[in-house]
């Protein structure tokens, strides 16, 4: 039986650290409020590196008897498979590693594909509904918006190739022109930056292994943190043209709105009322600027997280 390789142990350790401790600590940190963009890049790197490390650890264990490096080992495994004896030279531990890698890859890609398909279907259905029940907006500067005749305050967008920006008659009556313009700019920021694509992997992550309590809590914390940061980033975009107090007042006034599935809204996409309140406080009392070194450090750490699995895979597999 081939011993566990240094590479496999390193990748397994990295995957374990990125699965729970790192997301938990980052979700509790204060500095992301001062620079949501850098924090979002770091969150994405954590998710991707964790998945790659988990799959790579299994592959490293699987092909350890076949070669000193992963790629030649995978090549040999492929040749053996074509020759009709794929498991030649592999012991029980190696087979377990191969099964783990295949299961993790199928799980992560399957959950992501399922979530993407469900989101797309929900968005298509709701877009058709919006086109049926809404009319054009007569407000200046909102020609691209659609208005639904309800007194419930609504303000959200449906991203995609044919995006929709939806307002309600209640929102138009509730907000003054400046507040309405700020909310519309917030939604346009979501559409321009395709924030729905940023959130999608974390929606899928939240649905991965939900029966494991400690993983579920970490995944939920990651999803909630990323969703809130996306909203803060859209807030910042809106505040480049509008006063922060104006947007904060608008958020409070439409805070009772509900958001359809697969939509992004000014006030209702954050996971809890506390998150919306945190955004309002952030607008009224902006956080102190983060030290100048923090954003570059976050970007460098994100790059390092993606490079570490690659470097580990380049090391000899034999212990």
C-alpha cells in the first residue's frame, strides 16, 4: 500500500482550512466593509482553491504509485484505462483517493450546474411574468425600468442577457426623485457588474453537504457575507452619483419589500434584517478607510491561494 504523499497531505490540509476556519474568520472580519471589492475577490479565491485542493488531494493519493508527479501519474492512469486495466498498480488507499476525487468533482460541479439551471429557469419564468404584468416607467431617467401596479414597495433587477429593472407603483409614490434615482443606480450597478454570477457559486456552496452541520454553518456564513458585500459594492456605486444619506433613506423606506427568486434588490437580497441595517449604518457612518496595504494584501493572498494548489501538485508525490 503506497504511503500518503506530502502533496496529498498538503492539499488535504489546505482544503480543510479553507472549508471552515478561513470562511468563519473572514465572515466575522470588519475590514471587508471598507473594501468590498477586495473582499469579494478573496472570497472567490477561497472557494475555488478549496475545491481544487479537495479534488487534487484525492488525485495525488490515487496516482502516487504510478509516477513521481501528478500529471505523469494521471497520464499513466489514462493509458492504463485505455489498455483495459485502469486499476493496475493501485492499492485500496489509492482507490479510495480516486473515488474521493471523482465524488468531489461530481458533487461540486453537479451542485453548481443544478443551482445555475434552477436560477436560470426561475429568472426566465419571472421575466415572462414581468413582461405580462408591468408597463413602461414614465419617470425621468428610468426609461429602462418596468412598473408593476402594486402598492407594495418593490425595487429589484433580473440579470441576464435580457435584464429587467422592476419598480412598483408603491415605490414610485414612496420615494422622492433623488431617492428613486439612487435606488435605480444601485440596481444598474448589479446589472453592469453581473453580481448574480458572483453570488451563484456561493448559492451552490450553501447547498453542498447540507447535512454536515459544521460545513453547513460555514457555507451559510460565506453566502451571507458575499451577498452583503455585493449589496455594499452596489451601494458604493450608487453613492458616486448620489448622496449616501439619500440612498440610506430609500433603503429604509423599501426595507419591507420581498425579492423574487433569482432577482437582486436594493434592500431585500441581504440575508437578514441585520444585514440591511448594517448597510444603512455604513451609508450614514462610513467605515474608516482600510489601511492602504490591506487591498493589495487581499489580492496577493487571493492569487497565492490559487497558486498554492498548483505548486503542491508540481511537487513529487512520493513521501
